[in-house]
């Protein structure tokens, strides 16, 4: 059985045991390590985890979405800005495939390959064509071809089924990879390559790997 295991450490981090490996999650700065602890009920099976600046989201094996932690800008997707200290289900949908938690926003892809984002939208990091925060999951466009998503401090990148790369949000230091430092509030294609295999957004930078699609 897969379970989240969390512990309190001085920097942003948590541990989740999923299919035999662990992934790091966040806690308040300056706290002492207390050892691993299961997050939520031990009777639930988890499959995905996304750890942001001060919040965490996860998907259970039944494809329900759960979030917890700080909720200043609605990044938990629960329709309010109230913090949660235990996993709380986001809506009642049972079709979530993957989730990524950024600085103060969150994005997820459903099993129909639609993309949804919510939380802080100060620089267009939700990709919705404006800078208005969203407190519940909101669909980004109408496309049904998203296969991966990654969220940075205030920018977001994703890949589509044709293996093109798209980024949007903050671009103060060129983290979108589009050749300038202008923010984008909708998904913009990065170059013309069609062989992007993986992408990962850091706080203010992004890295990805091209080629080798046959070995995915």
C-alpha cells in the first residue's frame, strides 16, 4: 500500500512513499525534524504528489484530488482562502491524472487530457488570459492534448501529446524560454521542436529533455 509520509524539517519538504520510492514535501522553516508520519488516513492509497511553497496536493488511486496547507490565494482549490492542516478533497471528480503545486498556484491534468489551474494569478501563471486569482480548478483553454505539467514559483510549463513544449506566467529572467523577458498569460509554444520528453520548472528557471521518446 502506498502512503504519504511527512516530517517536519527546517526547509520546505515531506516524504511520500509511492510504489517503493520517496519524494520530498514542505514544512515551516526552523522546525525540528520529528521523523516520518503518515499524511491523512493510513487506509487510503496515494499515487501522485505535488509539493508547493507552503501547500501540498495529491491524487489517490481512485483519481480523486486532495490538497492541504496554506491557502492564501486559493491554491488548494476549495473555493475559499482558508488553510487546511489535513488532506481535503477538491470537488468530487474522480478523473484526475496528475497534479503539480507551484509557489502559490496549482495545476492538474485530468484523464481526458484537459488542463486545469487555480490559485495566485499575479503574472498569468494560470494561463487563463488574465491576472485574476481562481479559488477552484479552472480549465485552461479547451484543448484535450496535455500530457504533463510542472509549476514553478510563478510560471508554468507543460507538454502536449505531439511532444511540443508550452510555458506561461512570470518571465522576468527568461524562464519561459521564449527568447524574451515578457510575461505570458496564456500558454505559448517554446520553439518548434516536437520531441520534448520531460520538463521541470524550478523557482525561476526551467529545464527539459528532448529526444529518446521511443524509450519513454
